[in-house]
C-alpha cells in the first residue's frame, strides 16, 4: 500500500525500469563508447526548474551537453584572481568545462515563469531559507537594470522581463572569469544568451544588435550558425 507521498518516487523508480526495458538497447553502443571519455559540444547553464529540459529542447544525446543547473541560472562573479565570490561549485564546473573538456561554447539559458525571478521581485525574504536569500543576491544587478533601463520586451510580465535581463547579466558575470574572458576575446570560446518560453515551447536567442530575444526558428538558426564561422569538422560522427 503506497502513501500519496510515495507515488512520485514510485513513478521515478518505475521510470528507471521503463528506460531499462524499452530504451536502453537504443543507447547501449553510445553509453559504451562514452564510458571512458566525454567531449560535449557546450557548457549549458540553466535553471533547476523541472520544465526546462535541455536535452529534449536541443535534441541532444548523452555526451553532448555538459549541464550546470541552479536556481535562477545565476553565475556569481569572480574576483580579480578568478575565484567565485558566491559558489565554487559552479566555478569548478566552468573551469572543468573550459580547461579540461575544452568546450568552445557556453550557453546561459533562462526561462519564463521562473520562481527565482518572482522571488527577486517580491523582495519578501524567507527567514527559514537563508541560503536561497543569499543566492538570489546574484540577480539583484538584473533587477537594478530592469528598474533603471527598462525591459527588452515591455509586453512581457515583470518577472519575465527580469528573467531576460538576468540572462544577459549572468553572461557578464561569466566574463569576470579570466579563463572565460581570455578565450572569448581570442575567439576560442563563444557565449550565447538563450531564453525558453514554457507556454509555447519556443527557445529564443538574444540578438545583440536588435536588443531582443528572437525565436530560434530555421531562419534565425541559420543566421546564428553563420556567425559562428566555418565548421571545423564537416563530417561529424553520426548521432545515436
Ligand atoms: Zn527558474
């Protein structure tokens, strides 16, 4: 007899069995090939929100995205010495991705209806959640920018306006890391600001010239790919 509170965990466990019995055979070769090494296409930094599913949204397979998730897709800035002022865990993921895995791309992806952004705007600290309160301080620069410079898209709700600006602010925080800044400036590393609209399922990319997020449809995708420059390997390995 399961209690109501057991049901979500039961679903999770049975999901493991479902994968094992119905899908694992499709991935067996891929997992075997990946077992000793990974060479992901990008470091993908996004919110912990369950509605944001990077591998589903980007049609990526195991081994293709090195993913770092936290509440609000925040990136505490680094000191002049390159040490994070707020979270060495995330800074470690950045260092590992850039220095060891040598990723050429970092995507910071925010999303609509983000609880973290709502909390930042509400300015109602929860005494029993001191860590969350402290963590959200890393989004205050985005709130300041919304208040003083206004939104990118005035038609959005305030928390979605904040969420879009927050992605841009977190990219600036990312650039405070010397290992990131030097590689971006040399052209070895490319940073992207993406934003996912949950209601429509549309992923959007920030266009610096137009100062707006635009849906990554085929035309926009071709524009973004053209800006990346020539593809180093014209015959990539087929995906599983
Ligand atoms: Zn969120």
